[in-house]
């Protein structure tokens, strides 16, 4: 069986760029990252540290007074003019908190590293990145986004997508439904994607069809990895793959066109992928954390909601319990034999 990498990014070049940009791999983004839009506010690297020994020395120390809040905003493909929107959002938060609030922009890897290195207090991150941030810095997710294209409100589905005219049929028996994929050509979103890799692999392992993420080629006839939702779906549209796994909202623009979406259908779905949300570092005193949560909830109010929607296509923020909200992600990672 062969594995094909159809991403256009050369891995060795990527590794070099990550070193130059001061990013440490954290592995969870189901969005395609873009370059930071404002070099003056981009996350930069602090002195090298051993992550195993750096679960915040400040955790055991007395809380340090917070005089400024830095928020890491993750880049997403479906967000335009992010820097201008971040500037408006931080101005609102600064007014609500009564202290300066600065926004920095980078991918999720940079956001988690910023929390670990004490260069950010808050970060917008996915479920997997939130678990990595908890591991490295003690951060926890306090708020989750709700989107109109999330079927579960603050959770969404991972979907197995095939061409409309595919001979594969959606069966009443979920086990038989997935067993149809044996020997087929599979396109995963990327190795780091929650809905495009972690949850589908967990599903396959749970149904005893594969033994783990390194044994996928024993079940599928071919396995390929993209660099985002679009590339995985294009593999199916161009007949380079029989099935792709993506988030349920990826069947809409900007990931593919409406016409392309009509050429695809959902074969199988996995529920309870936790929505992205806001993680706050444990070095932030409890009273300031409460003020931050209250300030973020101001984005649900009519005068601020349009701006908030334009940031990440979210309709509102809701309070969540870190353990409860991310339980399905933690379980999926463990079952799939993967780390945050």
C-alpha cells in the first residue's frame, strides 16, 4: 500500500521556517494557517525551554499582578482582514477590563507556544490545541464558540464525504457503513486535524477496523494527507480519492464552491467534536479571569456581535467547563493512540 502526500509544502522547508519563526509544534489545527498580518504584533520566540520542566514555575508561586492582557488570535482561512478586527476587539475588551489589551496573530502552534512562554495570557484555540496548552502551561478553556454551521451548537461533526454518484451507500448499520471503506482511497484533511484525522481515526479504531494511526494502509487501499479541508475535498472532486474526512461546515465556501458542494454527499458522520474556544493561562489571577470571561461575553451583545461574527464566523460565546467540553477530544486522542 502506498501513502501519498499531496500537500504542496515541503516538510524540510516547513521545519526550517518553524525554527526561524520560533514556533514549537503543538499539533492541532483543522484550519489552513496563514502568515501573520502585522509583524509588530506577531508572536516571537523567547529563550529555549524544556517543555517538560516548564509547566509554569508561576503555578506554585504567588499570583503576579496583571497590568496588561495579551491575546493570541489564531489565523483561520475563513477570516479576512484579521488584524483590523483584532484591533477593534481588543479595544472593546480593554474598555471592559480597564487595562490595556493587546492582540497578537499567529497559527495555533504559535498561540500555544506564546502561552507556554508567558508571551500571551489568552488564546483562541481548537480543542486539541487547548489540551496541548493545558499540558504545557496549565491553561484551560473557559468559553467556546457557537456557530450556525455547527450541528451541535458548541460541537460539530466530522464527516466522511464521497461523490454523489459513489457506489458506497449510507447504510442503517454504522459498522457496515464504515466497513465499506476497506480498500478505498482515503484523503485525510491533515495529520493534525481534529475532525479531519483524530475523530475519524478514533472511529475506525473503536470499530476495530484499524489498530492505530500508523496502520491505516492495512485497511485503506491508499492514504493521502492534505494541507486543509479544501485539498482533501479536491482530491475527491478530482477523482484522486474515493472518500475524504472533513468538518461538516467544510462543504460550504470558502472551502469549496457551492457547485462543488452539490457534487458531494455525506456517507458517515462522527459527532461531538468540541468547538474552538478561549483558553486562559493559569498564571492569570482568578479575579482577572472572571473579568476576562465577562468581558468576552460582551461580544454576544447586539452592538458588538457583528464584529465578533466577522472574526471567526461565530454567533456567540458560551461558558464551558474545560474537562467536560474537551472530554470527547481527550477520548478520541487516547483511542486513536495520539497525543495532544
